[in-house]
C-alpha cells in the first residue's frame, strides 16, 4: 500500500483520495461498511489477500456514486446500467436496428442481434464505466477502427469518426444510468460480463488462429511448389545442356558427312558422265554407219556398199550389183574405221558380226528370191540384212545410252536429294541448337526468379509464424487477465455470499462451417457452437452463461488451382536423325491463388528422329496376289502366267533401300497353267490398238494374219484400232467394234515400207488414244499390242513415247521377233518384263498364234461348245 494509491498486477489501479488508507494502519477509517463486512485487521498477514480483494473492489467502485452511497451507510447500493449501442440501417435512425450491450461482437453474433446487411464486421461495446463503442472493418477486430462515445451519430458523423466504408448509416450510444443494486448482484453482473468478454475473446482468438494457420498452410504449400519447380528447372537445364552439346557434336559430324558425300558424288557423277559421253559417241557412230547405205534400192546407196572397179558406168554398176560383188573397199574401210571407234570390245565384236552378214549364206538372211549367182542373194537383200544388223546394234546402243542417261539423272537426283537432306538436317540441327540454347537461357532466368520467389515466401512464412506466436501470447495473456479478474471477483463475492456456486459448462462443440472458403468478393461463413451444463448453480450462484453461439469461419479465400492454356505445336527436333529431342510449351492461363495447386511444368519433351542417319527404308507388308498375266497356258514357247506381290515403302530412309524388283520387295509365282483351248473367244470390255511393223525388213503379211486372228477371236464388246509404222506411220483403222470394217481394213492394208520408225508410230497411237477419249481414268482397259524386231531406227524416241503411254495408264504388250532383242522390248514395257513380252523366232511364227496374244489380253476365254457326237461314237458308247 502507498499513502493513497494501490498497485496490483504490475500497475496502478486507481487512487483512494478519501479512504484514509495509509501504510501500517490497522483499520480503514472511511470504510466502515467494508471492514464491518470483512472483520479483519490490516496487520494480520494471513488476511492480506482478502484485504487486497476488498481494496480491489473499492478500487472498482470507490469513485462511483453508487459506492459513495454505500460508504455513506445506506442499506441499498447503486450501480450503473450497462452501456448500450443501437445500430441503424439508414441515416436518420431509420430502417432496421440492432442493440448491443457491453461485449465483443463478431460477424455471427452481430447478425444474430439483427444487423441484417452488416458490412461492419465486428463491434466492441465497453462500459458501464467509460461507455464507448468501437467499430471494426473485419470480423476479427482488424482493419480500420472507429471509436464513438455516448451520443447520436448520423452518416457523416460516423465517417468523421473513422468509419471508412461504413454501410451502417447511423448509430446511437446510450450512456449508463445510475440505479440502485445489491453488492452481490453487482459482483454477479460483473462476473457475467467478464465471462461474456472471455467467451468473445476466446472465440476471436480461435478464429484468428484458424485464419493464421490457413495462411501458414498456403505459404508452406507455395514454398513446396516453388521447391518442386526448382527441381524441375534443374532437370530442364540438364536436358537443355545435353541437347546443346549433342547438337554441336551432330553439326560437326554432319559437316564431315556432307564433305565426304559431296566428294563421293563428284566421283560417281564424273564416272557416269564419261560413260554417257562414250555411249553418246557410240550412238553417233552407229548412226553414221546407217547413213552409209541409207537406200538399199539399186543405185548410189547400194553401190556404196559394193566395190565398183573400173569406170562407174550405170550398166557396170547394175551388173556388179546383180552379180553380188563383195563389199566395196572404201565402204568397208569407212565402216571398219567407225567400228574401231566403238567404246568396247563387245560392241566391236557385234559390229564385225553385222558386216559378216554380207558374206552369209542365203538361209542366214531370209532370201526371198530364187538362187542365182553368189548363192542367189541379191545385193539389195544383203544391204538390207547388213543395215538390219547395224540397226539392231544401234538400238542396243541407244538403249544403253538411254539407261545411262537415266542412271545419270538418278544419281544426280540422288546426290541433289542427299545434299538437300543434309542441308535440311543441318538447318534442323542448327535450329535445335538455337532452341536448346534459348531453353537453357530461359531455364537459368527462371531459376533465378524461382529462388527469389521462394526466398520471399520463406521470409513471409517467418513473419507469419512470428505473428502467430505473438497473437498466441496476446490471447493467452488476455485470457489470463479475464480469468484472473473473474477469480478475484468471485473471491470477493465469496466473502459476501459464502458457498455460492455458479453453473459450470463444458467446452464448445462446433458444427460444420457453412462454407469451406470465401469466394472472390464474398464474406466469411459461420459455424454454430454449443456447450452443455456440467454442474448447476447453487446458493445464489450465476446461472449458465450462453450455451449457443456463432463463430465466423471459412473466411480464407478459396483455393484457385493453376489453369494452363493448350499446348503449342511441337518445336523442331534437335537432330534430324540419330536421336534428338523436341519440346512443346504452354502458357499459364490463370496462376494459382490462395494455396491452389501449382502450375505443372509448362514444357513437355519427347524423343524424336530416332532413326539412324543411314537407316534403310522401311517396307510395308506384302500385298495380296495380283491378277494373273495369262488366262491360260499357250505352250512352252509362250510366256507363262505370272502373278506377283509387292512391298511398298512406308518410311523412306537415308540409307539403302531395295529396288522395286528386288526379292525383298517383289515376288511372283506361276498361275493359270491349264492349257488354252483352241477357238476360244476373248470376252470383256477392252480397247486394243494393234501397232504393226510395216518396214522393209518386216513380214507385214504375217502380222496382218495375226491381227485378223486376234480380231476374229474376240467378242463384239472389244474395240480395235490398227496402225502400221515404217518410214512413215499409217492409221489403217480407227478404234471400232465393227468386225466387218476391221477385217476390210486389214485385208486391204499396205505396208508403209522404209525403216521402222517405231517412235513415230507410237506417237500416232497416242494421238489416236487421246482423240477418241481413250485416256487415263476410263473404265475400259487400254492396251497397245506392239509388234517389232526390237531394232527401230530411233529407239530412244520410241522408249520416251512408251514411257508416256504407260504413264497414261496404257498397257504395252510387245511381240518381238528375235530373242536377242528381248532386252530392248523389256525397256519399252517395264517390269515385270515377262508379263508383257512374247518372243518369236520368225514373223511367220506369230501369224499362226493369235490365241497366244488373246491369252495375254483377256480376263476370260470362253471355249467353243463341244460338237455333237457322231453316229459311230453314239453306237460305240
């Protein structure tokens, strides 16, 4: 005790200006009621605590009018009515109203009091001493605060007082009034009020603890997500570094490969160029040989191949020609000189064989005159035979020249394609290197950003944990203060009302929150709490305090997970072959908020171009067996029926790839081996053009006989056209299904004569096809039956037109006289050769074999009906 001031719980609690309390005094001279009740002396140590409680009571009430009345000796005592605050919806004190007595009011209790559209989320009303109302922005006594004393406050006055976003438009605060009360009642009311404050305090602390725990959970989750992102970033950097290193290595390797490939192409193309030049020279030599005796009729042309001794009189020359003199020395020397210029020994040998025809016996060159001098072979025949042999040699040379040109073009195209492929691969690898470098740079920058964000979040976590601990201590201290004050008051009441026991209640039991979280712009939810009485009140003790309450909850913003945009297209592969990586990325559409799921990795990678840089092509499965090339088997001399299977290329490769006719991609088998039946009829809709060799060296009559047999052996559904070629082509019949017109045209046909210009004949056939609508896309099959000895004058031209016909969907079926020229025929029809080539030793052989060609042309051959049995057969049976 001091002279007139009491210190309790660490601070001055008030003064007693007229109590007369002094250090060491045995009695309180001005407090007869108090000491009459306490009945103790100050100097007794064991009663010191009770005295302190009594003085605390005096401290609380000693300066009030009520206590003054008590100290004056009045039998009844006075006390203040509680401070009250009335909140109105609208200015002017209208609309709904909600009345609040002293206490703490969170969002839920305020609603329960009638604050319907309250936007002021918490309220404190203190009193009765120092009656004051405090308004708070948020439901946990946070945000802006506006304090008001007793009085009335309209809208503008409330704003002046600090209510910043006030939606409660007017407020009344009613100051307490002095009323007379019993001291026990005063103490009970105080305990009741303190317990109410303690409940509000505990509820507020519980709500704040939940909110802070949610904040901590969100921050910890964000730190975890940032740590995971950093780990992913490390993997991204590793991928980018590996891709960058590999791209650099591959660029160096590709540079070396390109140099080696370029060198190899230069060597290959140089070699094939020399071969083409030699082949072209051989073709030119063979053409000069042909020009030496371009006209085998009696005259200058024939004489050029005959040595004429003496004056070149016309009579002598004719006699010498009729006599069949040997090859002229000048012509022979010229031809031999040309022959020596041929590029290979095989060609020179073939040339010598052609010259030997001049001395061959009659049967070797198909004599068509009566025997006479020199074996009965006329100079014209020998001239034609020599020229035919030279033409065959020329055709072979032209075929070789064409194939070498094709090989040259193929190799050139292959080198160009490989060079373009290498260039594309180099660009792709360079692009992959640039992308890997950019990816590495982005990953490094991203890591710095992620580390900064994690450091910031860790600092935020520390601050929140510190705030949480400070709030916990404040709540503990505040709760202890309330509890101590309640206990002190109860001890004082025990003096006045011995044996009184208040109702005891259990702990709060909380129901579910009305919402899990607060949506954007939304307020908190609420949770109902209940508690049960544990022991009833006894001997005037206080009844149970509130058994039901409402607490704010679910105020934390709802978690918003990260939302990503769709993936962009895959970027270029880091390597054109040999295995690389490629990536695709997607952007963040909505970042995570309030502890939502973190954004997944925004980049996705996969392996690409795993094929080896020299990987072979990839082949598909075998197709079904194709159509048989022959309807039936004509005989041993004819081509047998074949059907084939192929494998297509499904994935090209930079390495080796089997040719179309290689065994890895092509296989065939025999089919339709049953013998053909004579006089069978070819059926089915088909358009066929017969191209006959009408040159001087060919047997035109035999070809006409063959054509007549093919036409007569076909049904009326098949249409035919006929063209003959020699030095000039002739259309013998346009495409027609009239058998009479066709037979008439064939019966009156004349050979054009001259040299066999097959290219010109094919060109006429092509024009005829296009003019009659016989082009590609037609439903009817199109076939050209070409008859030749395989040695036309312009074989290169014939080969070119044949390719054009085949490209337009026209099938070429070639009948060749002379097996040595099958190679030439195969180049005209393409592969497989045997399916579209029929070989014969002589022209006369073809004339009797129309069924041989019908078996190759027709899908179905109908056998003639069997003749009725004869009388003898009938009797024998």
